[in-house]
C-alpha cells in the first residue's frame, strides 16, 4: 500500500520538460554540433508511475555530414528505454530525401521519447544554422511542458500561433 501511495503522488503529472527558459534547450554549439543544456523532464510510463530525466551538464551532439544532393531532418530526443532501464538524450537521423521528414517519435511500452528539437541538415551544408533548428519543447504532440494534469494549461494553441508567425516571417524573408 505504501509504494502505490507514493506512486499516486505523481499520478496527475504529464510527460514533458520542466517549464524553465533554458531547460533542455537545444542550441548551435559549433560548426557541426548541437548543445543540449541542463534540465529536467518527466516521462509518464503509466497511470501512477514515471521516470525523471535529469541532465546536469551540457550534452554535445554531432550533426551528420551533409549529403551533396539530399536533405535530412535530425531529431533530438530525451529517450526512456525500458529494456535497458536507461534515460538518454540522443540525436536520431532521418532518411536522406528531397522532401525529408523527421524520424517518427517512439512511444511504446519499450521506448518513450520526448522530442526536444528538430534540425534540418540541408544538402551541401557546411555550418549549422539556428534558422534550421526548430524547438519542439512546447509542441504537446511531441514534448510539451511537464505539469500537474489537474491545473496545467495546454500550450497547443500558443505553439500553433508562434509557428505561424515564424512561417510568415520566413516566407517574407525568403521573398
């Protein structure tokens, strides 16, 4: 009874990153390198239990070498692997394509991923660019903010509005 009562303490917590500005933020660190900042996330593994992802120092992730003709989208994720009983932050490479798509997010009994960011590796790219880095922490379909499910505020509408503004600005800049 005591163990299940302890687990119930977190029963209303949702999966996602802790809501702090630079919590598990992905940024450009060097020519071909991304940096994930320290932070905390919660991965809800069932109705009463979950796992906490704690990153106490910068994690550096190397981007793949750009192809000469095709693009790819890399996905930076916080992953819980039930079989290995391990929480890691990794870069997953998408397939090379003229119309690239990000790797599918793993959500199963064995693997659960929170998507922190996506990065478009353009063909012929020599240097990483913040313009090709998309923060996904507020996207509730991919990550979202860790919160008490009873009092939490969904961020889907705010994310859609911000993404629309970014798309409009990008279109205006490209024109």
